[in-house]
């Protein structure tokens, strides 16, 4: 039963970015708009522009996911060889990709960087960064917006717990050590390069808490 759940989880993780995107999009939109209204006293137009700027972080994340997964596949195809069990098989040079190898029921042996290790670490870190906006958000507890944001926050926490658990499963059951380590390092580099470097610059999607020093954050969401 556990193995069935584990392998089912593998296919769930393949859509990890879609699940993360689906929950982060409304969360970022609502919290950023409320933050702009309460902290900067922006009008609707400027608040919407701030929301669009912050939502562009999801476009950046999508680009990172697309480029990295494509790169991983390219490296696996470039470094792989095909082994077939048939008596007569095509020369190895004719198997350019893993898909071609699998069409002849072959086994492709290439350097398969762990896309799960990359994606799960990057998604979890991105969620943690984005929910930090709650530290500077003031919302009436009796409002419907508070209920919606709370629901999204709980869902994101639950999703993060799933990603961490699946990351541990990947570490125990799939890929070799170097493939997992490289996947994690790429995920950490993607997070650090965006949230700890590029998003600090003026021409970027910006941080969830703009112009707020880390030492001066006050938790005011429950007010």
C-alpha cells in the first residue's frame, strides 16, 4: 500500500509547479493588493500595478521551471546510452533520446539530474518567501478577505508539508546521491538568485514585503 501511494505521489509531484502556481496566484494577488492599500495608501490603479509586478514572480518561477527541466532532459539525453534485450537492435548512435530507446523497450542509462529534488526544494522555499507578507498585513478578523487569505495560507502550508515529505521520499528511494545533490543545489540557487539577489533590485518583481528591513518586521496580521 505504501509503495502504491509512493509511486502515485511521483506523478502528483510531476505537477508540483502547477499546484504551487494555482495556490500562490490568488494568495499573492490578494495579499499584495491589501498590503498596498494599508501600508502605502495607494489608489486602485497603483495597487493593481503593484499586484501585477509581484505576480510576475510567478512568471519568473515558470521560466526557471521550464528552462531547468528542459536542461535536465537535454543532459540526460546527451550523456545516455541505450541497452536493449532483443537479439537484433539498432546501433547505439541511432538512439538520440530516451524516448526513442523506450520505443524499442530499451533501458536508457544517462545522468538524470533529480527534477523532483530541484522542483520540490524550489517550490517549498518560494512558498515560504511569499507567505512572509502576512508579517506586515493588517486585516479585520471578521472580514471575508481574512477568511479567504487564511484558507489559502493553510492550503499553502499543507502543500509545503507534502513537498517536504515527497522530498524525503525522493531522497530515500529515487536517483543516486550526485543526481539528488545537484538537483537540490540548482533549486537553492534559483531561490537565492531571485529572492536574495535579483528581487532586491529596482527592476524586478520585488519582495513580498518591499522596503521592510528584516529586523523591523512586526507581525500584525492578527490585528
